[in-house]
C-alpha cells in the first residue's frame, strides 16, 4: 500500500512548522528530545557546576507541555492516563502519612506518573508520522558521531576529559567493563543511555532498510556500520538483545509481506559484509574480545541464557510479588526507590527498595497500587502492539518497528532513572504519533 506520508516527509523542513498551529509545542518536544540526548554532556563537560538541577531539566518542559496541551484540548483522556494520575495522587498521601514521610521525595516520585507518563499522549497528539520520521533521521545522523565518541571513550583512560563523570568527576563515568576496559556512556550521564540510544537507532535503521527509497543510502550504510561497531564498544548485552528483538519484528513483517524478502536478504548480506570489513580493524577486534569476555562472565554469573533473558525480562513481576510479604501494605512511599529519593532520605545514593522496576513500584506503592501501575503499563503496550500489528499488515511498518524497542522499555524500563524515563516517554509518544497520518 502506497503511503504518501513517507515520500512527502522527505521534502519537509523545520520551516514548515510555521504553517502548523502546534508549531511551538512541536519545537518544545524537539527540545525535550535533544535534552534526553545531551543532558549528560551538560552535566559532565559543559555545566558541571549545575549537574544537580540539570538532572530534572526536562521536568519543567514536561509540565509546560502537559499544561498547554490540556489548555488547548490536545490531551486526550483515557483510562491509562486517568489511572496513573489517580494512583500518583493517592501515592503522595500514602508516602507522606504512612510511608517515608517526606513530601518532597513523594512529589519527586509522583512526577513520573503525573508529568512524563501523560507526556506520551501529548507527544502522540501533537506529532504525526512525518514528525516521527524526522526524529528518526536525526537519530540516524547522530549514530556515526555517537559511535566515534564511545570509541574514543572506550580507548581513553577514565581520567581523560571525555570520560569525566557527573559534575566533572575525575574518577570517570565508565562502568562495569572487562579486561581493564569500561562501558562508555557517550553523551549520557550513565552507560544505560548508550544502550537506549543505539536501540532506538536500530529500529529506525531496520525501518529504512525496508524503505530504501525514503533515505540517502550512503547515510543509511554509514549508520548501519556505526551500529555494528557500537555493539562491542558499548559492552552492552542489552543492546545486542534489543537489536535481535527488532530483527525478529522485521521477520514478522516479512512473513506478512513476502515481497520484502529481498530487502531482508540485502540487510543480511550488507551486515555480513560490514562485519567482515570491521573484523579487519584492530580496534574492532579488541572491542569484540572485551565484549565476548564480559558477555561470558555475566552469563555465567546470571546462569546462562535463562538468567540473562528469562529472569531479567520475565521474572521481575513474580519475584516482586513473592517478596512483597515483608512490605507494608501501602508501601514505603513514592520516590523512595529512586536514587534522588534515597539521597534525600539517607544522604547516600543507593537502592533502598529494589533495583528492578517492578520491585521498585510494589515497594513504593504497596502490592495493590504497585501492581495496578504495572498492569496499566502492560495494558497500554498490549493495545499498542495490537494496533501496530494491524498497521503493519496494511503496510505501515513504523509503529511496529518502534514497538520492537518501546514495548519492553515501557513495560519494564526503570523509570526512576531520568534517562530511561526520558527515552520511555519519547518512544511512547512516537509510537502513538506514528499511528497518525500527516
């Protein structure tokens, strides 16, 4: 089925926003996007003295967007949004009067449900497919310089300027590597941002390989090469897993659209050729050896494939429920499970409740409200997947491939971590927006 929005999106530029009644809101959403990517760079390199306030720099933007969208009747009401807002309000009361007792920590925790979750629907109501494709092309343009940056970080000592931590910390921002190498954080505050950025890029790269007429092929080839190089440089098993998930989603597209099989074969051949070229480069060989060492060590520690995949992605809910017997019925209070909350309450940055997202939710809100939040997230993603599948069958692949990245992130992403929260909000909004024609 011919989709005119794809071809027309190529000829658009930001100047056309002047003709859009929502141009100002769109520009602010773009600001939210760029702050997700570069907030860590500001906190580490350019404005280290403002590292703490910059941690929540996207919050006032989210508040303004939600308020303006509500004021202009652009915030669609739905059961997911209403449920989250109600739980957040109740959670503030239970945290203050029956939990940790700090109103500031409770509000910090509640802002996730009151601001950033509704922002998904704001982005979805203001953006359309054309905007989603523009975001994708910007992400693809960033892929090569981001890979160059993490390569420099990977091979530089931790005390180098490029590896400085939050607030200009000379100890470095690298984390949990192998063979004397550390996981590079890129422009982000923590290495998780690198994984999420390239995971998002992979879904767009696969989309454009299936729509070669919609993008410059040299740019796409360069981005693909950068993505393949980024996998070992990132030392991230999560990134490798996510690329595999996106590829599986692409296989489902091929099963419904066999005429695209040629595109998949091209992807495979190009990927093998690029891997062969990279394998001749000593920098890639070193990174691959380090990545293999970390992968083997981590898999042995977690119990192989079962521990790495099944327990990480499927076991969290069951563990959270089975371990909830020792928790207060109303939980310890919103915000207590976040790093900021733990710092405000104890003076130390640590996990006071649980490292996993579902364990944090049940620990903060109690068994009933915590499970309700989890079910809302699962319900929203389920609806997105069903709708995305319908669009995919009709020939619109963008929602489906965005879901290959966004579905797990929205369901189980650690929203207590600002970068993860930002990517979850962004991808949720982009998925919703991708259902809307220009």
